[in-house]
């Protein structure tokens, strides 16, 4: 059994579809995904790549330590603490 905490990033519709797919056989899953056991054709791959983009995880570069350090001085809570007696 899968723990609920692992599903916090899935919306309810996706979770329902995932549960339905787990209960189906291979041929039904291939039909749901519009593919076959041999995989996708080259044209289908190109079309889906245009629609959905590459299957990559988006990453964002972290701020430099100097920028993070400077940002900590401009935090409004610092001014509140400095103004308190």
C-alpha cells in the first residue's frame, strides 16, 4: 500500500487516473496512453514533443551566498528588532 504523503504533489484527477491505470491490463493502458507495446512512432514523438516539451525537470540556479547575506540585512524583522527597547 502506498502512503498518502507520497501523493501530495499529485492532484486528485491525476491520482484517480493512476489508480484506474493500475487496475487495467497492458492493452488498456496502451490504449489510454495512445501508444503500443512497440512504443511511439517517430512522427508521434515529434508531435508530442511540440505539445508537451522535453521530459526534463526544471531547475533554477540558487542565489549567490553574497546576495543571500545582503538580503538578510534588508529583512523588515531586523528593523523591528532594532527599534524595540
